[in-house]
């Protein structure tokens, strides 16, 4: 593997941190704007619900998002502040149909301690002129976006040599900031908890809730003095509150003042009005939404997922009375937006977001109202762990993630493929074939399905969106098995059964016009039909061709080939002859291969052998992007495609892949005017072409037997397909994407491992329970789950003091059985830093239960467990341990400790490659070690102390390792042998690649999201890594050759000069490594999201990228060449 990496997200962030509403895209509309990490989604509220309107990414992680309507405007503007203290103001141009950056800037305060991202509080004054934010400790920053210009760039950067392999010197970026667009107000000894601008005041007035160094919490009123850069205390006496007061809600004018939310009471305060207060049930309210202009109704939600209504009685422009009622349960909220007509949007980072309707409850015993979920917005985050498994054993890997928290906990099964929107389903079994008929040949819409069984045929006709059985139609023989049928030119129907070829009129009472019966009543085995021709085989290599002429079946050719015929196709591919074919494609067995024969002579033109001994089961001539192909599917899942010259009967450019393990049936269908091919099998796929390259998209259905296009009035662009137990009618989705299945579970999943031998998952869970008088108690468990039904087979709970923390599945070097190894930990008291733990070895019994084989007590809390070359690597608090499996007399096994290696701090993640160990921790970043099995010792290869708080590691090779940091960075470290001439040189890990991802990653694992349809005759592609983030984002990290990297780097540079970023944020700055005030340039990593957006550019922009406009460098490839490069890269995750 190389240190040149390509990083791309296959699933954008799904966790909703922010939600605001207002007329953003047009006046007099209600837009819901969602902030999801680096992603913004905009919806429009319609009578039918929320309609997706716009979505885009920004080069920054959103920490503040507000929507305000500037004075004199009829549309709202969007203010965004990122984690790196860059900000922008966005609006929407209805004329250009795009987002416009009105202003952008950056806040800078060198040398000061930055606030943690989750501690940033911000508020915008009612006029939209000022934004107050707590970006730095003991400091309130006032931003004035209107004073900022879009073109301002106060960054002066020196080129860092850190990213070269020769040098790793680090340089500090210096920044020159304007004093006009922001200012800092120092607030010594004030740690701000919440801040809010008051409404209805003549001066900009701030209500500030803060803590003193002694831990006392006060609420104080200030006026903003911009000229003197200070907050001036007002006459209102500051009030002291308990530490559970956390939230300030600004009341609209003319009421004004604030509502203070505490854990046990709610108060209304105004400097000139009588305060009011009510007591509430103890809870932590973290989100709110004002429902009306007067502020008399406020929706609240707490951290347990309970929705409340706070009603304020307004009298003489003040709050006279308050009351609060509970409305019901919602997902654990991060934000609330009341939309209209008792509909509220609940945004969540810990579970799925929902659109909820507050409806009257008819049953008085259930309360006054009930909550109805109108729509659900899936959220994969926070993903604490995941595993990769081929659950169907078809080469299609799936991700199983540990998602959600508390009552919103779930497992998510994620697979890549094309979905089908099911429109109708009919229970039926034993189907051998299915075809669609339309009333007349020139008609565009089908209205009947012909279904063939072993010894009979049945008809279903579409009448007013309902499929009804039909007893007779035209001259169709329903007492025989149909091999193929179609409406052909001249408004005739051809039906080929196993006994005859039948020609009839295409109408309900149409009569039989002609019938051909084979000599000696031999059976017809296979057949094919096009608008004017029909070819059948009667076995033993016999082939007969017909043409329809003068309402008769006219035999035009007859031959016998040397081998048995297994499938036939005469689909027209020549644009000059769209109703007929001049060749017959035939699949043969005994000698497995394909033949091309001319029509009408039936002379063999071409013969092509195929590998293996399994016969071809389906053959099809198809045309994609004006290129003709011959597609051949075998009975063992093999699939071949050839380039085809239909006029001369030539085949070339043979390629082979696998589309399953069972026989494949090929049929063409049309979607949005484009022809695709459906490969029905145990692993159904859609075959299509993009940039003159055949692509195979997995269909998220199981065991499809046969398919036909069914473009009807009620079901436009639909397909009808059959399974083992039924008939489905639906519309295929246009693009391949990730499909997510939710498995709700009762406890929060923290870790998951797959054991293929027993077809089970081992899952570490935890649950937060309330126990008096100590309050909440965290407990843990270990669950055994079936990999098909996802039902819990067995479960083990632990006492409250002990929690399971790590799990793995392994096979020891002296035992062929598969075992689950579970590590636990507990502390004896609050001052116990090291703690104690257990290692527990389980096997899965024949009854699929957990059987405890042995357990050992360890000193220190177990942090991670990994299999290592037939042994077990266990990291505990402050130590790294190696265990072996020892089988005693009687066959009972036990874990025996072989070696203990001291570690400096808490190990957050561990990876193993043979006997090389990579550990990530909280202080020393990444450490590489090597286990010597002969001496049973561990030696340190090197460490890197520059990158801090590593959250995930993986070993790429014995000498190259990748890690992820809490600040959202990715880096690759390489171990180089120390200089033997310097005995005092300390071994280090050299950073060879680094890049800012912008996501917190807790797990890196080898795997792929693409369909495994690799040509077995060609060399396989390089391994790739999958990462999953707390925001719900999922992505891939792929190796690049030096040549490909150089091309993509220049392409990336050119795109940055052509494509304007949203918000005016710099792509280079966004991807640079940055912690606090220290920044360095990224290196050796390509932004796959930017590269793949090349396909979304206009032709003019594409040409600009190729030509290197605006100061770039001209590329040596054409637009078509670049598109092919991007398509190839996209195949990694699609």
C-alpha cells in the first residue's frame, strides 16, 4: 500500500445538529433548513409534507446556524459559523437558482484558549447586525457580518515542508484580521453558559448566564458598547441561579425579557417587569421552539425525549401566568422547529429525526393529545463501532453499525445497490416465466401480464390500477407452459409453448391465425421472438427460424448444430433494422460456449468457448450508449460480456465476472427512456452503461427468478418480477446508493464483532437506568444475535459495578473452535484509576447459546482485545498483555498470560498486522510495537507524539499505519529503520500523509462498499478502508499510484480555481491540518468528494478544469478521459 490516499464519503452526515425555519428560497414560503455537520439540507413545507429543495456542503463544520430576515427584505439570510471560526452569510437567488454568498470572514485571536466546539454559544440581535459568540474562554466575540467583504483574505501562508518525506518541520500560519467585522470583549472570571439578545430594546442588550471561578451561576444584563469594546452592566440586579439553569429563551417584543430554563423550575425575567416562575418535574431541557409571534406558546424538549408545551398567559405585554404539560415521547432531541398546523420537526444527533403531528386524542384515557410521526429522517449517528460481513455469501459486503443512544439505539445494516419502489404485490408460487403484453404493437403502455407455470399459463390484466385474472384472451393456450410470448408488428401475438408456435390476433376475441407443431410432436425447449421473427429449438441441436408474413408463420431456416442448445436470442440491435435481427445468438453446452448464426440461413458465423462446465442459461443482445454487446449468463453465476458487431457477427473484448452463485436470467427493461438489463438470480443486478463502460449495480432484493418490463398507465416505467413466493410490480431507482435497514434494540450498542463460523454477532451493550437514591446507573451486557433474523439468541447482564468494554472473535493456534473473547472493567472506588477487569471466553453451543469456557481476572480495566497470530492481545489500563490458549488434561482450555508491556496512558484503539501492533492513545498519539514470539517480548518500533487524542488506528502494512484524531484529522505514519550510525536516536514514526476530514472517526476497517464483481481473469484492486463517523457519515480510503495521485492533485487544484465554494470558504484551508492556532498544509491525500463532483459541472466548467483556467495547469486528458477516471474511482463505493 502507498501513502497516497483517496478519501471519499459514500454516506453524507445524517445527524441533525441545527434546524431553523424561514422564507429562504422564496418569499411567502416556509423553508426548513437543517445543519448536519458539513452539510446543509433545505426543505419546503407543502400540504403533503416536507419537500427536499436544495442540499449542499460547505468547507467547515457547522457550530452556529441562524436564519434572519434583514430589514426591508422579504427573504431570509442564513448565518453560519464553523468550528474553525470562519463565518458566512448566505442567501438564495431565485433568478440563478443557486446559493449566493453575501459575506464571509474569519475570527482570529492568536494565543487565546479556544472554547470546545460543544461549548460555543451564540445569539443574533433582532436587527441581524450583530452576532455574539463564545469562541474563546472568558471572552465574548461580537461579529458584524455586514462589515465584512467576500474578497477579504487575511491569511499569509508559508509552504510547509512537513509533508515531504525528507523533512517534517512545522510552521505556524499567521493571520492578519480586520478590526471592522468582529471584536473581542474580555470578561475575566466569567465562564458563559448561555447568552441572548433581548428584543424590543432601543440599545443592543445582552442577557448573560455565567459561572464564576467559585462555581456560582449568575444572570446579568448588559448593553453592548461597540465603540469602547465592552459590555456595560445595566441597572437590573444580577440574579443567582442553581447550576441546573442552562437555557435562555428570548421572548418576542413587546413582551421582551427572557425565559430561564432550569432543571426544576422555569422563570420569566424582565428588567422592568414582574418576574414569574413555575416548578417542573426534574429534567434537563435542551431544545425549544417558539410557536407564535407573541411567544405565548413555546415547545420544549428534554434530553430523555419528552416533548412539552409551555403556555404563557400574556397580559398587558407581560407574562401573567405560566403552565407546562407533557405531550409525549419523541427521539432524543438536539433541536426543535415548530412549522405550522401543530406540526413540529424534531432534529436529533442520537437517533432518527422526525416530523411529528400533535393530534387530539380520541381516547381520553390516553391523554388530551397524541404524537403521530408523519415522516422519519434516518440517522446513522453516532456510530460507535461497525463490522463488515458478507451476510448473504454472495460477494456483497454489508456494514453493520452500532448506532444511536438510549431508547433510539439500533443496529443499521447498510448495503450498496439499486432499490425498487414496490407498487403492488401478488402471492403466487411456481412461476417459470413472465411477459408483458400491450393491446397493439404501436401502443406505449402494457396492460397484461402472462405468467407461465410448469404445465399451464395464467393471465393478469390491469384494470383501474388493479390486476385481475383473465380466463381467456385471443388464442393464447392457457393449458400449456409458455416459453415466450410478445405482441409483434402487425398487431399479432406470438406464443411459443413447449408444444407449438402460435400466431394470433392481438385483441381479446382475436382468433388463432396459424400454428406450427414440431414433427413427431417433439417438445420445444427454448425460443426467442422479436417484432418480425421467431427462432425455436426442439432439442438435440435443432434450430428453426420463422418470419411472420401474410398472417402466417413462414419457416425461413432450419439447421442442426453440433451441440445441445440451452438458450436463444434474436433481439434487434441494428438501428437501420429495428424490427428484425440478422443474427441468432445461441448458448450451447456439452462444449460450453456461444454461437452466432446468420439469419435466415442459420449458418454458423462465430463460435466462442466459455470457461467451466456449466451451461449458459440466458443470452441477450443489448445496446448501451450505441455500443452493441452480447451478454451471456451461466448456471453457476458466471457472466460474460462481448462487444458485438451484429451485422458481421463478430465478437471481441470478452470480459467475465460473477453475479451470484445460481442460474441467471437476463431481460431488458426501460427506465426514463434508457434501456437497462436485469440479471435475475440469487444476487439480482441491474446492468447499465456509463461513459461507455458496463456497470453492475446490485439490487436490494433476494432471489429474483424472472423479470419483464411492465410500462403501464398505472405503473409507468415499472418492472414485474417474480420471487419464490410472489409477484412484485415496482419501479427501479435510477441510481445506486446505500440502502439502510434499521434493527431497533433496547440497549445502546457499543461494540460489535461478527463470527462467520457460527453465523452470529457478538454485541457489547450498555443501558442507563434510574435507581433511587443514587440516581442514574450505567450497566452493561453482552448479546448473541443471529446474522439473518437479527434476533437475540442469548444475553448476559453484568452487575452495576462491572461493564463489558471490548469483544473480539478468534481461533487460537492450537484449537480449531471459534471463541468470543469479552473484556470487562470496574473500579473499586472513585479514586481508583487503574481498576480491575475480567477476560471471559465464550463458545456458541449447538443450541446457539453462550457457554462460558473460562475466565481470568486482570489488573486494570480492559480497553481493547485483538487476535494476534493465534494468540490474544489485550490492552488494559497502563499495560499491553499477550495471552495464549492452553488446553489442559481433559480438553478444558484456559488463558495464560505470556508477557506484559507497560503503556503510558489510556489506549483508545489497537490494530494488529501479523506480529506488528499499532496502538493509539490519549497522549502519545500512535505507537508501533512488535511482538517476538520466540522470546515472548514486545519491543517498541517507534512513536509519534505530535498528533494527539487518537480515536482510531489501522495497520496498512508492517511499516505503514493510519490514524484518526479527535479534531477530525486523518494521518498516515511510516516506520523507517533507525540510523545505525546514531545509537542515541529515538525511534519515531514519520508522518507521510495528513488531511482534515472534519469528522470524528472511532473505527477504521478494511472492506468495500462496492459490489464484488471483479473479473477473475484480471488482477484484483487494492484493498480499501472503510471509516464511520459520529455524525453518521461513512466513507472510503483508497490507495493511489503516484501517477494517478499527481493527475488528481492537479485536477483538484484546477477545480478549486473554477468552482466557487459556498460561503467563500477555502478548500485548501479546510483540508489543512489545524489544531487551535497551529496549521500545516495537507499532503498526499485527494479529496474524493471534490473530484467526484466533476461529473456535476457544466460542460464549460469541465473544459475550464481541463484547460487549467484561472491560473491552473492544463491537463493532458480530455473531458471524456477525466469522466472515465472519476467513474472508476466511484466504483469503489458504488
